[in-house]
């Protein structure tokens, strides 16, 4: 059977080869009618564009990289799934494929692994202080967008999309304080993550604004790698509450971590929320059915973070210019059943 060529499609559709090429590459706008005609003929002829040949000519791959920190066998959490749901529609609408690259923080030569990725642009997730991934992309001239706050020295060099993590952490802590809580344990993200720095600052700000001494000893950071969030939440709360029974509330970084808090409370014989209030930086979660009572959390709008990051990256790819823009996505607390005034 003969393999259909771009010439065959152009002739059958009554258009030029460049029009057929543009329909598949999306490099220039083609009318809806012509696009549908070309795609119909391509299906009838079983035509498939030569992906790599097209890439060699255009010097592009039409691939976007999504780079996130994580362990080799780690499963994506709900925040990351929601973020993907924001990235993928924009990516596919514009004719791009997505390459997900999970880089372990334990790899000493992580930049060597990143450098081989055949991408036109990169979305970097889980920004850390002094992030080598940002430096590597900038040195290679690859357009990037960071989800999360880059280090201060990078903010004038790259575009990024983020929540106001200082502000939302302040609000979450103030909510618990408004119920009467003062001994609030904060199970934070790994200390090298900029989101952990921001949320930690927001937590301390709430105490300062209330005229109280910020309890820095109440912030415990999850180790970067190794222990799962659930195990960390469980073990940390068991140890902390046994050592300090005056703790009446816990803020958890993720829903998995919060589930560990629930399990530890059950082990200690504590009722939620009567004897221990729990709040998490997560809201929409497949783990929802595991939480009884329902978990009070922060809606971060991860899908919007993903969508905006892809739009910012496309703006750079289409203009050919490196941009340094900041987009903040609102977040809000969703009150459910896991928080109440402390007893006594």
C-alpha cells in the first residue's frame, strides 16, 4: 500500500502544500472550513505528517516539558493532576505535546538529565531556592515559566505563576486563631521549597499581627524525599502531641499529610474537631471520602495555575522574546467540618 504524502493531501483538498503544513503545525491561522477539509482528506488518505522531518525543518519539536521535583516511583498528588488538567487543553489546542519529567532531588547530576530533553519550552514546578533547573534553561536559551515563586534573583529573569502563599497562610492561621487556637502545629513542605518559605512566613505573620510571639518551633518541615507525606503527618503528630499535649490545631501542607494527622489523632484517642482541629492546603481531593469529619482546606485552583503557565509560555514561544511576568491566582479557605474552638 502506498503511503500518502503531503502532495497527495494538498492535491485532493485543493490547497497548497504550505496550507496543509500549517494545518498540522498551527504556525499560521487557517480558516475553520479549510482546516476541516484538509483533516478530512488526511483521514481518508491515512496521511500522517512526518514529525521528525518537520522538526528538523522548523528547528522546533512542538514539545513542552513539565519538570517537577519528586522521587522516581512517586505518584502524582491531586494538586499535580489538577495542574495537568489546566496545562493539557491549552497544550493540545496549540498542537504541542507534553513531556513530564520527574527529577529526584537525590540525583546529583539532575541538570544532565534535563539537558537531553527535546523541548521547545519548559514549565518548572516545585521551585526551590537557587533552582539549578532555572539556570540551566536560561543558559540554553529555552523559554520557561515557573509555577511557584522563584528565588528573588530569578524573579527579574523569568515569568512565573503562583498563589499568594504568604497571604493565604496568614488567613488560614488567623482563621484557626479566631476560633481560639494558639498552639498550632504547622506541617510544612520541604524547607528548600519557596512555597514553604512563603507559607511559613504567612503563619508567623498571623501571630505577629495578633501581638503574639511567633512560635517558630511549631513549624516542622517534611524531609525532601524518602518519607511519604502520609507517614510524615502521622509520625510527626504522634511525636509532637505526645511531647506537647497543649497543641490544639494542625495545619498540613497536603491532603495526604492531613490524612496522616487524622490517623494519628485516632491513635491518640483524640476527636476531630473537638480535641484537635485540622486544616490543609488542599481542598478538591480524591481522598475526600477518607476524611471524617470533612477536611477544611484551601482551594488553590491548580488548574488555573497550569492554564496560565501554559499561556505565558506560548506568549514567549510566539514572540520569540524572553519575558518576566508574574501572574497571581487567587486562593480561598473552604470551611468544612474539621475545625472548631478548642475545648476548655
